[in-house]
């Protein structure tokens, strides 16, 4: 029952995201997979910053994946949700990252470029799957004057139904063994009464 609830929740989220993306999102996003292998990929995320009204003091990205990834790793940002002291988190379908001390300033004339790595969940080994791609990114910024802004980028894959919700569930095979034991007993000899 819980796996069915997870599938239904994911579908409802994708429908809501699809409706929201169709109404108020930017297509200034691209992901370039620079290296793929059967258990994951390295990529660069590019976000067009022309929506900014001025330079930023800091920024945060909320990245949502098609399905739960086995591991997400980033080098030029800090992972803030889920909380970790590492440059990676495991078993996430959404992650929040924020700038480091040296890359907090963004300008409207640039792209935000961010290298990252995704490892697929254990048991998945399909180099060409898109089941663990980014579905959406929301950027939140604080401007130099203290005001703030938010921006949602469209889904990279225009069809939310192409994200397979069964991709993340792998069930190992089980074996059932039945043992039958037959016991034969000798009849008791009849004694004298």
C-alpha cells in the first residue's frame, strides 16, 4: 500500500508541477551531461540569470529529480536540505543547495553554471535512462539591497509522464522452499492383557 501511495503522490506532484510550469516558468535552463555510465552521470546545469533585477548577495536552488537518485554530489555549492556536512547526499528526490562564500554574486548578464553528479539507485544500470534527470529548478536570491526574488525554470522534459515512477523501486527476487518430512513409526506390538 505504501508504494502505491508513493506512486500516487509522485503523480500528483508531477501534475501540479506541470500545471505550475506551464503557467509561470522560464525555459532558460539546460543540462549538459558531460559523462554518462551505466550507474549515473556527470553534468553541468546552466541557468539564465537575465530575470535578475540587480546583482545578488546570495542564492539558493531547489532541484527536483524525476525519481529518487541514489546519490547527488555538487562541488561549487553547499547542500542545505537535507542537512549534511558532505558534498553529497544519498537517496533524495529533491535537494536544496546554496552558494559558497566565493560565488554568491550573480549578475543579470550571466548564466549560473553548476557541475554535479548523479548516481542511480542500487540495482539500476541503464546509461541512457532519463528517469533520474532534473525535472525542475527554483532559484531564490537575496539582492544586494536586501530585497529578494524567486524564479522557477521549466521542466527540462516537457512531458511529466515520461518520468517513470517505477524506476526507483527494485525488489530483489525471493525464493520459497518447502520441506516435507515423513515419519514412519512401527506399530506397537500388542501385549498380553
